[in-house]
C-alpha cells in the first residue's frame, strides 16, 4: 500500500519539473507592455545619454534623436562580445 503514494508523489514531482522547464522555455515577448521598473530604467538611460525632458522642448527632435542614437549605440556595445563578432 505504501508504493501507491510513492508512485503518486513521483508522478507529481515529474509533472512539476516538466511544468517548470516548459515555463522557462517560453520565448521573450518584445511586444509585451513594459513594467514600471523597465520604463524608469529607460528614462535613466536616456538621461545619461544627455536627454533632459524638462527643458528640452526648444531642441526636441534633434536632442531626442541624438540621445536615442547614443542609447542604441550603448546597447549594441553591450550586446556584442568584448572581442568583437566572430564568424
């Protein structure tokens, strides 16, 4: 009679392991809405690139494009390996 609960417990453990592996295998959805923390991190990243949203309206398009290019360049630098791309 004790083997039945062990089989049940084993099956439950296997199901939990499979479910966690399947959950981790989900692809990242880039179209998902951003969290508040992600938005704040992006604002800080733009400010570090030189964009000031409070008094930047006189040079709005140019300064935003410049800061966006700087942010994109920094992200590209962190995405590539330190030794450069290998083929």
